[in-house]
C-alpha cells in the first residue's frame, strides 16, 4: 500500500514525521520535493505517482493553502478518484471541496498524535477494504497479441458505474473503448468513433465513466506497421474492474 503525501516545502518537518510513522507501519510513501512552483500544470512523474498510490494525504497548513503545487496535486487526485485524507493545522479552514472527508487536526504540539491517527485509520480501514477491491467482473491476465490483431474485453456498464484499470504492454499498442455499433465498423475496417482512444502507448490508466448505460468494448490493438524492428507479438498485462 502506498500513500502520496502532498505538502508545502515549508512543512517538510511535518511531512517527515508523517512519513516516518507511516513507513513504520509498512505503508510506502511518495513525496515530491517542491523546489519549484508547478502552477496548474502537474509534471507527468507526479501524476504517475498519484495514479500508483492507493490514497493521498494532504498536509493543509497556512503554507500549503497558498501553494499552487499542492492545489494541482489535490485537483489531479480528485480527478483520478483517489481517497484524500487531510492532515489539517488547527488554525486553517478546510476547503469546501475537502469537507466531509476523514481528517486529523493538529497543533505543532500534537502533530505526532495526528500522524499516528492517520496511520491507524489507514491500517484498519483502508488495508482491509483493499483486500476486497476486486469485483466479480474484474479481469487480471497477461495476453499475447499478434501484429494486426486485437484483444477485446466487453462490459455492460450502468450510468453509475466506472470501468477502471491499467494496461501495460512491452510494445506500443492502441486502446479504444467503443460501443457495439462502432465495434462492427472497426471490424469492417471502416471509420469508427471511440468514446476513449489512446495510440502507441506502453502504459495506460483506464478510468471510464459512460454517459449512458450500454455495452462497451475495450479494444487493445497491436497495429500493423512497416517498422521491421517491431516485434510480431505484444505481451500485455491487463487489469480491468467495475466500480
């Protein structure tokens, strides 16, 4: 289990205390050194770190509420549907968009206790729930796709369901999510419309929420090309699940 710690560089001492307590309870931590202001654009390495983390702990102080870097990390975590746990300085008002979430308040005299409270919550609540994360509709396998062929996974999704997962390949592949009508067009080698499309990638996070209930098909295509160095087969690790 991994935590992404979002904080202001001015609060490094608090971050170090939190990180030490989490790691003592076998919780991995990722924290970025904020030696520059990222503004509204979050570097890929931080987006990947948030994607790879199970939850995000935000250290909210009078310093971090003014940090655009922290704001960007919170915004991406919300977009990625990560659980956000605020560690809040007692004199700071929690932002509206974080209200209602599990939080731990602290003063500089009680910061150790607040960090231990968060660590206990993670160990009791999050680790237990993680054991049951996969649903009956989950897919986890490694497949080999020949050049010019595709692998397909079909799911019936309601409006309140989200398809999540990750696809990792040793060769560039194209990924599409299409309905049955557009799947037929793809099979007939005609122009089609994809609800989700990404091309020539080695790794892709899937977070697809349909605008209506329908049957959706996830296509992993190892495209034909003229590159002689390209392998005839792509080995692809697939994890997909419905939430």
